[in-house]
C-alpha cells in the first residue's frame, strides 16, 4: 500500500488551488461581453459619440481583464514555481 507523503499532498492541493484560481477568468469574460453589448447599443443610439464610447468601453475592459490575468498568474505560480515544494 502506498503512503501519501507531505510533498504529494502539497502538489495535489496546489493543483486544486490552480484550478480554483482559473475560475477567476469567468467574471471578466461575462463582464467584457456585457460591456461590449452595451457599447454597441450606445453607438447604435448615438453614432456621433462612437469614439468616446469605444475608448471608455475598451478602458473598462482592460481593467476588468486584469482580474483574469491575476488568477492565471496565481495558477502558474502554484503549478510551476510553488515555494512550498522546495
């Protein structure tokens, strides 16, 4: 019978944590889709303000995307640069 060592447990929990961290990509995806839809609707109502609407929408989407990137960075650190396994 094989025993689970402490290192095996740390690696397993790091993989679970990386999976949970990747859930952070769901929120930005939903938010960016909603923002794009609202931006398209706003341009449809007022085509003359297209430049202002689009720049504001893209800035908001860039800020929202950072949440997903932070989750991705945490997942990569947990999988490949885990300080607990050294």
